[in-house]
C-alpha cells in the first residue's frame, strides 16, 4: 500500500484517517507532498514520525501550480506502477496523469491491506522434530569438516588507533562551515550548497530537535534528511541561533 497525502489535507485528519495510517505496516509507504508554504500541526507530525510505514517528505515549489504537481504525479505513476493500490489524499482530480492502480480520495477511511500469499498451515510438531533429528548428524559432520579445514590464524596485531578529525568552529550555516564542523556531511556538500536557503528556513521553522526538526529536514533533503539530521541534531540550539543571524 502506498499513500500520497498533500500537506493541506493534513489539517483535518479525522479518527478514521489516523486509524488507517497507524494500521499500516513496515512494508507500506507514506509520502507527504508539500510546498514551502505548507504547515502541519505538531500532533500530525508526531503521528507521521511514529508510523511503522516508511515515511517520505517531497517538497515542490508550489502545490497550486497544476503543471508542476501534475508532472510529479506522473513520476509517481511510473514509480509505483507495480503497486497493487496507491491512494492520493487530495481535493483535486489527477485522473488524467495517474495510472489505473492510483485513486484520488478525500478521506483514507479504513485502509485494508491485502496479502498476495496464502497463509501456510504450521507444520505438526512431530514432523518438525523428525526433520531436525535427521538434519542434526549432517550439520555436525559439516561443522567438523569446516573446523578441520580452517587454517590456524596468527595472533592479530592490534590495529593502530584511528585519529578523529578535529572539528572546525561553526561560524554560519553555509555548506563550507557545516562540513568543516561536521566532516560526515561531506557527501551532501552539493545539496547543502544548492538548498542553503531552504535549509536555513527549515532550521527557523523547527520547534524541537527531534520531531519538528527531522520533519523540516525531510521536506528539504528527502532521502538524505535522516543522515544529515543524525549528525547535526545535537547542536540544534546553536543552529537556531545561527539561522537568525
């Protein structure tokens, strides 16, 4: 199951919507589609952060630009073409660009998950014991052979201690300053440079280092957000101060 929810629909989630979301499993996916003007209640953010389903935040310049939004749904149609069902929580009609397995809804209702596999009957306890009993001698013989064949290793020399790179002083929220202070952010240098203004805005909008900050970063950096958040969340207060300079 895939659910795509437009941010403006999250203001008025009813109990049936919340029950549908919390009933999803780890194999399901939830995508929140937002723009720079989107705002989501703290209670709803906490709900999404606690879902078992994989949650992804995708940000567009403007949810009211029909061409850009339509193009994105065209991408989703291609991306999830093999999914059995995709629900889009929206007030709009995208039937012209979405595939047949996708449907636009104004409420999620009770999301019923279907299994493609038939439930297998548990094997009788007696039969299981028989299989284990027969397999045991073979496994012991195999283990003995491996032990004989294994070469004797010389005592390993202790590895030299790795030098931890010294952190630079965080002067501002530029990519260069962030990477100097957090070397682990080097792989994200291009994104931190290109999305600098959105990153600063995300820091300003965040109200706490865990739920709100993580969600704001996901809106900007998508799949890379969690890695970036884990590195910098401990300095949330300092980042907030620098964002206001």
